[in-house]
């Protein structure tokens, strides 16, 4: 929540170019978290981190793991973890069953809970992210509307489909939600192309890129805890993008250049997560460095109005 701890995955060379989950801090740099099976090939993916940075979840050897500095990497079952609640107590994702793929919710005390999928011709769903307390989830499911739609799950209402943007094929995914579970973001196919969307109980599913066209693509991968800032990708602004209700999509690269950051040779492709702190905004993502390598990056922006191209 304070922007000091980042998790993800990094290639480290060797046979089949394996990946390893990592934790990054400014003081310690990037530290690999290892693997579950201890085999010859290390392969693990970091998917999410708690708000205090102490709990990391991800996948390794077709299982999910939960990692802390005290316990190291612990196996929590043969299923796919995708996200974690801010308090670190709830992990969400998917698992295979006789019916197909279903969304799941896991807790340290209760283990795994199968959330199922929406009624439809295919049984296929996953949960991608959880609210601060883990009682509201976002994800996607195949539905009876003959397509894929975002879902919002709560302990009281269960799994509810959120529909799709107008036009195009019936296809939309949910990726992230605010701490209180009241604002959701993702991407959807419309008659204008692939568009980022934002959902609220008042407005429903609304495009964040109304100026887009079939020539443009946008998506929303991350959202601030208060639901006001969204990050992802916008082809219209040239790469990693920050969205606000006041300014729409802005290029994060151009914002940094405006504040005098030297980005010579860098291309910021995608932004995946964002947090707002008392002193500003912290965004993480990945892009191309001056040597042509894919690198993770972190950007710290002052909490002021940003220039818009």
C-alpha cells in the first residue's frame, strides 16, 4: 500500500528460459523466492502481495504458494492463485474440476472454497482480485449470454455477471477492484475494438476509452485503493497509461518526461498496479530498457494534476 514492496516474476536464464517469483524493495533489490518442488528447473510466478508487503502468493509447479519471510514458500494446493486481499488473509484464483474451471477463494483458516461459475454452455470461471477484506471478488465467467463476462462475487450475493460493452463479440474480463469492492476494472471487446472499462453500482460497465476506434486498443489492469485512479495500456497514448475521471488516459512516459525524468532509450509498455500514498502515486509495470531487454519499472509521481496530450 505504501509502494515500497513489488512482486512479480523474472527470467534468469538457463534451460527453457525459466521464470522465478521475486520480491523487490529499494533497499534489498530483487530477491528470488525459489520454487516448491526443489527440482532441477526452478519455475514460479509471483501474482500478488498483501498491503504491508509481508505475504506473497503465486504459482509454482502447477500448485499455488503462499510466501512469508518467516515460513518461506508454502504449498497451498493444486490450483491457480491469481490475487490476494490487502490484509493477506484471502487468496483467489481458479481450479479444475470434473465440470470445468471454477473460481475459488482460499483462506488460511478454512482452506479452499469452490465458487463455481455462471450458468452457461461452458463451465469456465476465475477470480482475479479481492477487496481489502476478501469479501468481494472480481473475475470472469462464461455465461448463458453465449460469451464471457466479468463477475463480481460477494459473500451475500454470490457470483453476479456484469454484462459487456455494446457491440463486438460478447467478451469482457475483470482484473482488479478497489479496497471496498465498489469499483471494478478490466477490458472488453466492443464495436470500437478492445476497450478498458470501469464498473460502479451507479453507472454499471462503462468504457474508459470512448475516443477509441477499431484502430486503438486499451485495457485496465490495476486500480487504486480508493477506485479513483486506473492503470493499464492505451494504444492511443502510446503505451503504459494512467486514467483519471478528470483527464482520461494519459501517457505515464509523458508525465515522467514532464517532471524531468530522463527516460532516454526506455519504452514504458504496460502499467499493472497503482497505489496512492500521502505523498504521491506509485505505479509499477514493465517495458523495454535502452539495451532492448524487458524490465520491470516503478514510477513515483507527485499527487498533482498531470499534463494531458
